[in-house]
C-alpha cells in the first residue's frame, strides 16, 4: 500500500485553508447583513470553495486508501473535486454578473446559462475516465490525469477567460473595488494552479482558494464595511446598494426618513445630548422587519418590505416621539418625518435621496406636525424640478439663455424711456421657456448667481453694441433675485462686468425685492452702497404683492417703486384696494420717488394711471417682452 507520508504536508496546507475559511465564516455570519445579491453570490462562492478544499483532502485520502475502497468510490470523490473546482470558477463569474446584470431577469438568465455549462461539464467529468499518476517507486501520488481531468481543466479555464473579458467589456458597470478584488483572486488562483501543474508535489490550489476568499472578504464582503460604527445602523453605502437592488428587482417597499436636524434642544448638555441620541438609536434598532440606515446627511432611513408594517411602525414611532426622552423623559424631540409609502413612485435610489434632500431643504413642504407624505404627485413635481435643473444647466452651458426687453413708457415725456430685461431660455426644440418655470428652481439650487450674471453681461453687451441713447432710452432695468442680493461679491462682480464692457453706470437700474432676514438685508445694503457709489440706480420691484411693504421703501435707497400687476388689477376690481393704492402712491411721491405701473393691458387702465400721475407705464398695452431684434425694431419705430 502506498505510504501517506509524502502527502501529509499537503493535507496540512488544505487544513490551514479550511481553518482560515472557518474563521472568516465565523465573523461573517456573526455580523448584521442586508441580504444583498452580492452577499448571496459571495456566500455561495465561499461555501463552494470550502467544499472544494474538503473534497481536495478527501480525494488525497481515498487515493491512498484506494486498495481498501471500491474503484468507483475513489473515482467519484476525485471527480467531485474536479467538478467543485469548475464550480469555484463559475462562482467568481457569477459574482461579477451581479453588477453587470442589474435587472433580476437578466441576472437569472446569465446564471441559468452558466449553470447549464457547468452541469454539462459535470456529466462529462463523471462519465469520462480518470487516471492517477504516482512517482517511480509508486509510493507518492502525484497527479490525476485523463479525459475527465482535461474537460474540467478547459471548462475552468473558459470560465476564467470569460470572467476576464466580461470585466474588461463591462468595466463601467462593475464596482471598481469588486473588479480589483476578483482580479486579485484570479491571479492567486491561476498562479497556484500553474505552480501545482509545474511542481505536482506542491498541492497548493486548495489553500489558494481560501486565500482568494480572504481577499474578497477583506476587500469587499466584510459586513462591517456596511455599518455605521457609531450607531450600529447600516451606512450610506449600504443604503445605496440595498435600495438600488430593490429597485432593480422591481420590489415593493416603503421608506420612512427621520430627520433630526435642528430638533435637538440647545439647552441640553453635551452629555445629555449624546446619551439621548444613543437612547433613540437603541429604540430604533429594536424595530422589527426593517433595515435601518444612516445616510450621508445623518438622517435615519427605515426601509420596510411590507407597507402595512411600515404604516404600523410609523404610527408607533410617532407616538413614541410624543413622549419625552432622557432621564425622567423630560426632553422632547420633534424630528421631521418623510414617509414614502410606495417607493415605486420614484424610479431609483439617486432620485429618492434627491427628493429627501429637496424636501428637507424646503421646510415649507412640512405640515404643522412636521410630517411629510410623498405620493405620486410629489414625485412628479420632483421630476419636473430635476428636468428644469437639467434644462437650466444645459441652457447655461450651451448659451441658450436669452434676454427679452419690455419697453417702459414715460407719461411725462410721452415716449419709451427705458425697458425691463427679462430672461428666457430656449429648450432643445427651440421653444421659449419663461422665467416662471425656472427662476425658483435656480434660486433654490444657487444657479441663479451664474444665470443672473449671464443676463447682466448680455444686457451690458446689448447696451454697448446698440448705443441705447440713440433710441431715447435712459437705462435698462435688470432683475436681481434675493439670492443674488445676499451674495457678498455681487457688487464687485457687476462693477467689473460694466468696466469690461465700458458702459456708463447710469444705463443700469437694478430691480430688487424684499429680503427676508436681517442678514440678507445687511448684505443687500452693502452691495447697493458699492453699486450706487459707482453710479447704478435701484428700483423696488413687486410692490403690493406682500413681497415689498411700505417700511421697506423707507429703508431702501431706491429711486423707483414698481407697482405690481396684482395691485393694479386690484385697483380696478376692488373699491377698497383703490384707497390702499392711493395712499401708497401719495407716500411714494411724498418721498420723491418715481412709480412704474406694471401689467397695464388696456387703454382705460393706461389713462387712469396717467391721470393719477404715475410716471412710467409697463404692460402688454404697449408691448409684451420682445427679443433683442424685435425690441430694436419696436423702439426705433416709436422714436
Ligand atoms: P417682474 O420682474 O415683476 O417682471 C414683470 C413680469 O410681468 C414679466 O413676466 C412680464 O412679462 C410680465 N408682464 C408685464 N406686463 C404684463 C401685462 O400687461 N400682463 C401680464 N399678464 N404680464 C405682464 P416674466 O417675463 O414672465 O417674468 C416673471 C418674473 O421672473 C419677473 O417678474 C421677475 O421676478 C423674474 N425674472 C425675469 N427675468 C429675470 C432675471 O433676469 N433675473 C431674475 N432674478 N428674475 C427674473
Ligand atoms: Mg422686475
Ligand atoms: Mg415686477
């Protein structure tokens, strides 16, 4: 009987591999996981690797015991080892496929295809003969060979090559860390196979399998990387992966976001605050049937697979927050709640996070109890906003921004003496998009700064190129949004643009509206001061809309007050409003300021305004806002 001595060391190597894998498995199974498809693919590969090493040892043992065992048992064990070896190569391929085939159906199809090949391989391996090679004295087993071996070898190689090409072809779809980890695993595996092939006394393949798995575990699949260490909840990365998977599977799920921002009372000590946060986290972690995540903005997101459970838990969470926290339950926390009962009103994880961020930033969306419900209508609103953002971005990049001009008539000079510059953008089809569709969005995301500057520059160019004085125009009015006015650099930027175009500052009149906060007002006044020192004049826009009140005129060093269309309409429709406008008019005139009446559409309105002594009239009665060439034609025909 051949001695087992020569092989003892190699079995020890496989045993080391098994121990390593058992240790990894111990840690892996003890951690909290979110049942991602990649986790399942990894676990499948892991178990098959473990099984492969066990069969590796078993095959060596049965070969040395072959005289005591029936021949078919020895063949069966050795062939099973070969089949698992191919299975390991298959698993690495499927692991990559999780990233490539995002749709569940596509992934299943790929799995079925590769499993069928493996099945065919297994049938051939079991049917074809296998031979055993020993050294010259017949005591030490060297290697198995024969057709069975060859089939397993070539199929394994084919899987490895397919894996390699898929990684190259679908580079952009695969998580770069996964690509790197699988490549490392393949290098370890192929090097071990070659080493074993060249020096068939060194049976290292099994051990290499375990090292490969350790690489995948450490680089990618350590469940701890999905955890927020401080709270024990899943982290942002895990949230993105998990929700992305749910969307790709077309699963039904509900989300509840809890936003603690600003809800912690300031009169707590740091210790009390930390203890209370811990208490809340512990409470949240006791909720059943839910995965809890803490996202990049420190919000807590609860993802439920069952809408009914989501509703129940939301109700009990809300009532828990009606009670206090901390010692004696004396601290009350009022977070914002965003509930998305049917997450499928949104189509992907990025949009979901965008929506949550958007709602959080716009606290107007919250009802009194700070609870916001996302339904299909809200989701559609969000998509409209996103489309507007994209359109704006593209329009600014491709210079699809245009300035229209609406002439302003002077009742004293009986001709047009100024115009208001009004921004428009053109969409891809060349249609004009009015500012009502995008100014608010631009203000919310800060794009208004760039857009406003583009408008200002275009007006300066227009003034420069057309010498507006020849048309009898004294100045152009340009709108400034509150966001622009609260930008510290505004005056500096605008002055440098005027200098660049070398236009006299008296041609520019900036329209401001009322700023909400004291801080905004302070910055606005600073900007106004610098620009006025340079020679620019100001108008107060939207007077009579609630945006601008009488006190504001007193505070703001403006030359002109623009009466809004709503106020003018009210004047003609409502007896009482007449008195309000009369009083406002007397006050404004008393302060030696001029008035522009906006939105004058009829002759009757025009005549009334003229009788009232309003200096300037703007409205469709004279002209709608016109494109540059149309405006030049209009104004040259009228002067
Ligand atoms: P606004 O500054 O009060 O401008 C007057 C708006 O009333 C313009 O709408 C104008 O077309 C419209 N209008 C004028 N006369 C009549 C009329 O007789 N009847 C009716 N129905 N409407 C009339 P537009 O161009 O759609 O602009 C809307 C608002 O968008 C502006 O109100 C202004 O607040 C903002 N906006 C426009 N251009 C800019 C810009 O370049 N920058 C900033 N920040 N805001 C702008
Ligand atoms: Mg205006
Ligand atoms: Mg206005």
